[in-house]
C-alpha cells in the first residue's frame, strides 16, 4: 500500500535525515520534531500519559543509537519508529491488560483520559471495547491498534513489527472478528457504535 502522506515540510525525507545524521548527529532532532507527537499520542492511548513520556524518549534514543542500520530505501521512518515503540509497549503488556480490564469492569481508568473527552457516552463505548482489546493476544492487539490508532497501512505494520504481510492480514482479520463478537454481545455498544473508529470492525 503506497504511502500518500506529503513529504516532511523541509523537503528532506526521513531517510535523508537519518543518513545525514550519521555525519551530523544534531540533524536527528528533525526526525524527533516530525514524529514524536504521533508516537507519544499512540503510546498514551495504550498505556497512559506517564508511560508515554518515557517510551517516546526511549523510542528516539534507540532509533538514534541504531540509525546506522536503518534501510534508506524506506523514505519515511514512521513504521520503524512505531515498531520500536511497539516493542517497548510490549514490555508493559501486563500493565496494559490490567488497565483495559479495569476500564471494562468499572468504566474508570487513567488510560481512558487520554483516549478522548470523558463523557458518559464515550465511556459507555470504551468500556466494552477495552474488554475486547484485553482479550486479544499481544500480536493481534499490536496489529489492530497500529492500524486503528496509528493509521498505518498493512505494509507499514508489517515493516514495523518485522512480520510478513500475510501475518498482518490474518492477525487483523482475527482481531476484528473477536472485537466484533465481543461488542455484539454488549448492550452498551449498539447505541453508540458510531463513536468508534470504523477500522475496529470493518
């Protein structure tokens, strides 16, 4: 799936920035400026604001330290950065599942505050969704959330996670089916299903 996003505003793509930063390390800050906010937002939705600060910083530290191994044929670095973040998020798997289960059970959890405004209708949707997400395997959850929350294409998700494209498709289909099944049995979901990103169950 081709990436139709516009190039970075400086006219220099990510691969050029990374390559040039091998000689001029300070240029790597440009990559941070372009992508840190998105990485932070994605991480906050999964683990909360506190963890997002640390994981975003560590993502770019790892990226900086390993930039010599970056494949410059990939002009945009988003999948690479999301892949690093996903690995770091994976270390917090128990915390994420615990938070999702708490939200599903009570409708109240600190992570939910970073998902959206805290209206009763939104929480009514988030609680059953959180339960469905908590029940997914880590691999399926990564794929579904990289598509739904990070807005990555299938090939970008494959690049981010280092798995074949077919694996992304099968994990996504399985995750969507399980979320659909879980939400279809919850009475709170049908009345507000339009609140959800359509990629959850499409």
